[in-house]
């Protein structure tokens, strides 16, 4: 039996050298990219607060069958983030990624209770 693993990948960076038009465009669409609406999605969700600082975060969800698939998932996430930024002409710097295999994540209190109920 093959188990599908779910990965959450976070790609962080900073906008670099935005011109006035780019900055205004990001500010105009800031509500779509508010961190309060952040979610891990297959296509990636972008959040930023350009009024406070030039940092941004993309959140991706991907999957694989083996633990080592997380490396390819991380590469896909980084490529997707770069493509989104490049397509819109946004220069960026300090791009870094962090990935988590949810099958290896510790269970939260609610999850432990639910698992205990299933086993009972």
C-alpha cells in the first residue's frame, strides 16, 4: 500500500527595488494577500504587508509518496514563486524555503483526542 504524504512549503523573500507603480499595484491588491487569509494551496498563496516592509511569503501544499519527495516539492514551490514574481516584473532577494512533511508532524491536542476516540 502506498501512502500519500502531504507537504507544506513556505517560500519567503523580499521585493527588491520596487518602482512607484509596482508598489502602488501591490498596495491596491493588499487585501487579497493579507496574512489573515493565508492558506497553503497547490497553486501557492502569496501574502505580504508592503506598507510595513518589503517581505513576502508564498505558502504551497504538495504531496508525494516518499519522504525524499519533499525535495522535489520544495523545488517546484520555489520555481512557482519565482515564475509568479518574474511574470509580474517584481525583482526579489533573499529567497529561502522551508518544508514540512505533515505525516511526520506531531499531533495537536485535538488530533490526539480524535485518534484516541477512533482506537477506543
